C-alpha cells in the first residue's frame, strides 16, 4: 500500500490523499482552502484514478473535486446526504468565488452524474480493494473511510465521537487496522462539556432577550445552525426564534433525510417553532422585537449574519454569540479580539455584547487521545488536518503514550506501508 498526501499537511484545508492498493488508485477527498482566493491541492490526473471518495461536503474536502470531471472522470462514492449537500455548497461557492475557480457548474453536474450513493457499512469493491464508509459524527452524512486490501487503513476525515443534539457520535469500532490517518484540528485544545456549554449558552440567550435585546448567532449553514435551533428547543427556550439564509435550505434537506439525524423529532419540533426569514423587509421586521436570530455566515464573512451584526452593533442591550471556530483574519475573529466590525470599508466599534461559545464538530484533545489509545501498539499513524504544531504535538503524544508509529507527513511524499 502506498499513500501520498496531496494536501491538508500541517494545515486545515485542501484535504486530498492518494492511496494505491490492490491494483487500484483511490483518491480520498479533493478539497480547497477557502480563502478570498481559493487554494487548491496538488494535481492528480483523473485518467489515472479508479475511484474518488468524498468524506463529506465541506469545501475543504470537496471543493476541488469537480476539476476531476472536465471529461468523464472516475466513479465517485459518498453518502446521499453528502452528495446533496455538495451540490448546494458547490453552487454557492461558484456564485461567490467563480472568478477564481477553474471549473463551472457543468463540471459539478458531471461529477454528480458519476456519483454512487453509498450507505454506512455498505461494502464497495474497486478492483481488489474493499471499501466501507463509517459514520464520522461531524456533519449529517459525513464519513470515515475504511480500506481493506493487503493492508487495512482507516481515514477519519473530520471526526467527532461526541453525541450532539443533531448527530450521533462517530463510529469508533474499527481500530484493528495497520494504518490510521487522523485529523489533528484540536490536538491542543480541550473542549468544554457539551451539555454544560448548552446550558450556559441558553441561559445567556434568555438574559439578553429578557432584557429587551436581540441575540445574533452567526452559525455555519451546514449542521451548526440546525444544532443551535435544536439546543434552544431542547432547553425550552420560550422567546422568538428566527433563522435565515442557506440555513433554511439545509434544514429542509435534513428534514427529508431523517436517517442521518440523531433526534429527528427534536429537529422537527425546532422547525415548527422557528420563524423563516427572507428578504430585506422581513429582516428589518425581525429586528423590531427581542429574540434570537440563527443564520450564516458562521465567521461573519457575508450572509444575512453580516447584515444583522451591523444593525445591532450599537445596541448595548443586544449580543452577538459566535458558536464556531473563527479563522484568524475573518470578521468573526476580529470581532472577538477587537470588538470591531468592518462596515463600508471602515472599522465600526461594537457596543453589543460579544461572546464565543465553541460548539465544535471536531474531536477535541480528550477525544483524540481516547481514540488513539484504542489502537494496537505499532500501528502506523499519520496526523493531518491541523496546523503544523498540532500535528507534531499529537504525533509525539501518540508515540510516547500509546507506542504508535506516528508521524506528521510531508506534502507530496509517498509512504509505503
């Protein structure tokens, strides 16, 4: 078995791993790094591939995949939920960044035509390789990849073993492998207990609304917005609750795919009590009364959240509660560190209260350590999808505490196992 890392080495973004085994060449993920000008992973010739597997729809795992479908392209495998979400996100990506993207929507259509929808634990045969997808617990439809050939390899993709209001935790049963490729995003950070975080978040929302203010919750449209709606519903939040933007489209998708949702009844209940907002007139109206507004973009890079943030920035009785990781340099990160927003090219001080509640969809340090302890000593482990220090720190811990043969790989290097 030969493994080549084409991206996501010492950084988050551009996930792409080429695996040669059993006479097959399999590409797992082909993502971008979604900066203002998107970055792409190392090139791979589509004609040389026997299969492409997309672990989930986030653009850092799927955003470059249409490049493989300028012509017919290889067969692509993913869950039905990931494929439907990919179509939504790639269409939006082209709308926002199309000038910098070297493909068009036609290639997205070709890609989806070449796709086969796969269930969790359903065996896939590619030449002499057997492949299974396992629930990754990251977003609805996300998957780990288990490859069986002369060696047995598990790639976690983005993984979260912790059960949330929206998702069951990841399937962590397949630890008898020769090779593990794992994410390292939060290798140095311990996540707060999720239930305690929920309680504190809802308590603070109640305080603001009962004081006459509005709480804006900028949240990713894929998974996080819907989880926040479920959290507020589960904790019997009594006040006005609204959602806007692409979060509405994803909520509708999840309601049509109950097999990917941990507590469908809760999601349905949340959908029945939330107000759906669209258009400037309705957005102005929802700002006239106290309540909570949950909408993208999660880092305040556009979307209806950017509009709402500008409108409540001067209101000391209101609040902006960020609920996701904020990439340095994004408007959300600047808001947390400097209490400022950029409005019409000028810095605007924010008088509204600003808080950060990190509801992560990735494993934290505690979960990564527990997961790694379940593998046999001597297992070959590659740490990816984290900054360089996080990958090295996790590899060192795995070597010293678990006797794993762990390394942080180099970009473009071929590893024989």
